[in-house]
C-alpha cells in the first residue's frame, strides 16, 4: 500500500512540475458562489485578495492563467483585467471547447494544464487536463474525480493554496537537483 501511495505522489509531483496553464471556474472557486442583488448594485461578487497575489506569483513563474465561467459578469471581467489575465471567458456553455481553444492559442498541451472547478459543468474538461483540483466545498461528484482536493473553500484562497503547492514542489525539486 505504501508503495502505491509513493508512486501516486511521485506521478502527481511530476505532473505539477509540468504545469504551464491553470484554468479555473470563477463562481465557487475564486468567489464563494454567492451573488448579491440590491437597489444600486446587481450581481456583486467578492474575490479574495490572496488569489490576486497568487495570480501575480504564478505569472512571474511563467504559468498562464485562464478564467472560464458559465456566468456572464462584468465583475469577473474587471477582476481579470485588473490582474492582467488575458484569457477571461464568460457566459461559456462548452468549457471543453473553450479550454481547447485556449490551449491551442497558447500552444500548451493538456499534459501541462491544471483545471480548478467546483460543480458538475466543470467535469467536461477532464479529457483536456493533466490535473483536476477542487475546493473543499465542491459538489461531491467532483471530489471523486479530483486529483487534488484543496482545503480552502470557494472564495477563500483556492488559487493561492494551489499556487503554494506548485511553488513548494518546484522548490523541493530545485533543492533535490542541486
């Protein structure tokens, strides 16, 4: 049993080292999935500042980011623009096709792609990714399919946690190769 776990961790580590693109859903991953409506504001979304820093760190480590959301939101587009995420796709019905187009445009294969999703409409991307990560509060069906189950809940630093995992593995790999 320990040997199987060792092999799994070794494969997982190697896959993480190959990541060049992180694509993720927005509502339920970068936000808590709640949308507020009021007299003056419609569709208010709250993003976690920790995820913003994670974007900068990942970009400085030459990892591309893409947002693929089934919802259509000005807030999502503004957040992507403020973080200089050029691949921001909203109101998407077919996430598989959108992810494939992004991969082709950036010349990044599925073997170098990680996706973070929280609900059943994210499952369609599985054939196009090497790794599939989920927040702690995702739909139960995704937990069964996930390669990486994060501790953070949606909107509470999910991308930052994934960023920290990647950086830790890259630093360990660097130390081992010295």
